[in-house]
C-alpha cells in the first residue's frame, strides 16, 4: 500500500492540479498497487512519516497566507519525513511555500518553510504559456511539457533546479531554470496538470514512493501511447520532438 497525502485540496487547486493525484493513483492501480489518499486541510492531523507521496498545489496570495501559518506548525515533522525519503511534488504556490519567503506585490512578506534555499517575489509581468523543460533523472535526460501561469518569480540560492528551460519562462524568465529539487522533493511551475501530461515522470515519482515504503516491486510497463503522443505533440509545437535523449 502506498500512502498519498493531498495537502489543502480545498484551498490550493487553481488550475486542476488535483489531476496529479489522480495520475499517481491510477498508474498505481493499473499495476495492482493499492493506494490510500488522505486529504489534509487547515488544522487537520497528519503523520508525514506514515506518508509516501505528498502533493501540494497552487492558490492565490490569500490562500497562501492562510496555509503558510498552518504549514509552519508542521515544519519539524515535515523536515524529518523529507530527510527520511518522503516524496513531495509541489506546484506553483505550493512550490513557493517551501522556500524562504514570498514577497507580494503590496510589499507583504509571506514567510515560507525555509526547507529549500530560494525566495519568490511578485513580478511586474505575468509569465504565461507553454513550457518545455529538460530534467536530469539520475543521469537520464527527460523532456517534460506543461503550462505556466504565475506572477511570482523564483530565484534559487544553494538549491538544484528541477530542470533546464527549453521553451517558456520557468522560475523567473531570466536564468533559464525551472523548479527546484532537494532529495525527493520536486518543485515546479508546470500545470497541465504536470503528471498526466508526463507519464514517465509520474512513474519515476511512484518508484521513489515504492522505495520509501520498502516494497520489493518492479513497475510493470504500462501502455502510454496516448500520454506520450500528447507530450510529443506539445514538445513538437515548441520545437522539440523527443521525450528522451
């Protein structure tokens, strides 16, 4: 059994990012791997050490302010689980909350968890459009496609990016980087949702969750023609015709 936790689904689901949970659940179930999904909102109890995969999506500045205070109360337990191999996918606002702070357009400084070394500030220009990213997965180059729509511009410190921008803006439209990664924590601005559009990335995260659970399971290959064709179509529009190098 893989335990999946969806943080704040009632507050952070601006662009249908719940689809990331559905993709993980379905690709496990199609292989006969049972999945339990726990939805956690403000003040709800959760033991992160018992979870294998955590998802946190994006929301408005107002929602992020509410959630920042709630997350800070969970910081110690969350860090302990991350160091123990917990897999996390954080998208857009969820991504920003894991950094040092978010500087809003009105000058308000919303504290983040400080788990990763980056900060975000509200930009003058909204970054919107299709994105292609090259992600290094254990020495294997994987191209991923998605859609970005964010005014926040993120700048990494001593922190690895999730990938290199091939087309689009990514973190800030300036340094050619997209997302951030620390251990099994994956942060990105890519909506779409990200995982349904990129089946190979989904399976990689599932594999990491299986390893955390210490399950001796090799993922059976799934028919992914439709998913790959959809990803290839978007990569083709952006000038890149292969998912892998």
